[in-house]
C-alpha cells in the first residue's frame, strides 16, 4: 500500500459556521469513511485511527462537531444548537466536501455513531454503510443495573443544569466538554424515550433509519460502561433492515483497557475490524 497523505480543508455550513475537515487518504482509496467524534472530543484525537485505516486502503475524513476543536463557534447562552443544526447544516457540508469516486461510509464513536445512523437515514443514496465503535443508544432501558435506575435522573438533571447555566460544563462532571444546552436536551430526550428526534427540524429520524438497507460493522468494548453491548443492540434495533457484523474486543485484542476511550490510543485492531467489512466486495 502506498503512503497515505494528510490534508485539511475549510468547510462552511449554511449559517456561516466554519470548521476544518482533516483527511488521511491513500493514493487510491478503496472506500471513504466520514468519521464523527464522540461528544466533547476534538477530531484531531482520531488521527491515529484515520492513519491506521488509510494504511488498509480507506480514506478517512474527520468531521468536527460544532463547538469543538477547529469549529468557529463555542456554545454560550446566546450561541446554542442541537441535533437539527448538526444533522441538517454541518454534516451535509462535510459530506459534500468529500469526493464521490468510491463508496462512502459514515461512522463514529459514541454519540458520533448514533448521529451517523441518523444521518445515514437522511442520505440513503450517498451512504454505502455504517461503522460504529463504542457506540449505543443512551436509552435507559438498554443499560444494566445500577445505571438503569440512575440514568432517568441524569436525563432530567443534566438538561436542567445546561438550561440554568446556559451550557453544560461537562468537563467538571466528567462527561463531554462544554456543550450547548439544546444538544444536551436532544440527547437526554433520546435517553428518556428511546426515540431519535431533532427538535425544531421537520425530519423523521426514526423512519429514515428504519428504511435503511446497508451493511453495518460495529465494535463493542468489553469494559465499556458508557456504551455496553446492550446499548449497542438497542441502537442497532433502529436499523431493522440493515445487517450488522458485531465485534467484541477485550484487553488482549486491543493491548489497552477495553473501555470507552482506551482503544483510541492503539486503534490497529479496531481499524482492522472496520476495514474488513468496509473493503468487503459488494
């Protein structure tokens, strides 16, 4: 495989929000993957994953969430957004910036995986498949105890805190970064109801996901209490017509603790699992 090349391009949404789309690509990619970060995680932290996948023939394009990393915006009382802005303004712009010369997959980590599923349902003609890592629905009924009983309280408390403060100061709580209060409200609503929706947008996310017929590859970490296998199964249930290949990874497979974030430091095994499916002949 020829040496991969890293590049950056400026991308803008319809409301003038700007960010940098970083790409790592081999000379002749077999497929492309638009990658969506976890909540509060800047895109640059996925460069090791992108480099590993590029070495296996997949061009990776790292989307930046509004409010993080290279984003021109930061959340505040006056600067707010939710799923609607991410799904109907930002992600379409990143997708449009990617060459359409080979099959394009979309995937992500944690919240990124969830919103990848939602966005794929809005773009069925463009998205060839889904790649999910340490991801799952936040719906409280999909978690084992004791989280099953604690989460409903969190899904009411965190949006209240975010509204009261203007943002959610997630780093103080050990959850996400500084997050827009409408984003937390949308996330918590899924956690309470189990249904995906984007407040203020006239789009049916559930119908889009239910209609998808695309391949899915998912990697679950054995020690991931934030995204246990049961919550991954709950997320995949929103894609009833899409066949999923699920890989369960432990410390021996990864070389690090198999939790929500540890795999990011040594992503070779995760990249290999994703690439096997993404590069599979159709």
